[in-house]
C-alpha cells in the first residue's frame, strides 16, 4: 500500500507513504489507494473530516518523472489513450475532492510540487509547517496541469498570481503561501499534527448534517447568482430544521440557559 489510514474521533487521517517516489501521486496505485481511502471515509457515518498528510521529507513530488521517461503508467499509450488515462485516474481524484461531503484538510510538512500542490489546493483547509514549499512546476517539464490544477490555482490565489506561478514555476515559501491564501496557517513543525487534529476534531464534533449542508452551500456559492443561492439556502435550511441533530442542539442550548439562571 502506498498510503496508511487511521480513524479516530470522527476524523480519518490518510497518510501518503511512498518514500521511494517522494509520494508521487501520478502512479495508478497511489491514486487508487487515495480514492479508496477517501471513499471509505465518505461512506463511514462516523467520519466527517479527512486529513491528508505525508511521511518523509516531501508532502508530494507530484508526477513521477521516472514514469514520464519510461512512458509508463499515466504517461503510457497513444495521445487518445493518455487522455482517457487522465480522465480515469488523477482527474477522478480532483473531482472527488471538489464534490465530497467530507471536510478535507491538508497537513503539509515539506515540498508539494506539481500535482502534489494541486492535491493540497483541492482540500478545503490547508495547514503547513515552515518546511512547506509549493510550486506549479508543470511548465518546467514542458507540460500543463492535466489534473485540473489550472482550475484550482486561480480560485485560491487569484488570476494574476496564478498566472505568475504557473508560468514561472517558481517555488513559494510557507510564509508566501499563507499570504496568498494557499495555507490557512503556518504552524511550527512540532505542533502541526496537534493543530490540524484540533481543528479536525472541532469540525467533526459539530452536527454532521449541518456540516454537510454548510459545505454544499459554500461549494455552490462559487457559481450561483444571489437569487438562486438564496433559494438554495432556504431549501437547505428547511432540511436542517428537520434533523434530529438540530433538535438535540436546540434542546442542549435551552438546557444550558436554564443552568445559567
């Protein structure tokens, strides 16, 4: 297995664990393992949050250059076969992260390059240590982000900055990544796991139906006009009012007020 997984307190932690390739994610096994782990977490009624972290000095080196040279795996076959390969492998990962009801958190303690950077960008929340570095290096290799990274990057850093990062392929530091909105927080290396765990457990402790509906609402806010968005907000709110979790939360709040008196 190219990953390790564990589940605790409503949080699934998925660890990239392929030191030989510096956690390259373009290998079919890595993509399949990641998708299987994410799907298992999403279908588990006890899990609300998925944390993606990595072993070793790199978060992910992105594309496996050895496979590129050998024309193996994702990079094998004719042009039309490679198109289908992208659609059926790494683009499925991008689609999953864009549509899942899980709250996804990237915990980055090393370089995240190319498709590895895009894996980070696809997560809802992103934390890093000072060791984190990021680069959209596709153009350096004479290619473009076939995984959908050119859709993700400008939505995180803005169009002008995305153009600069994509066309220069330069690395940015953790501090720059925080200033650009790539990272929510930069945390000391020895406190990164604890900080990510704290945020993950806080989210997983909230009423799960409300977390799911809130995430769906935020996702649609990217694309909808205000009138349509308000209609959707009303509909999802009506659904939220019918859940047992809402009733329990209101009852608990009323009880706490009584105890204050």
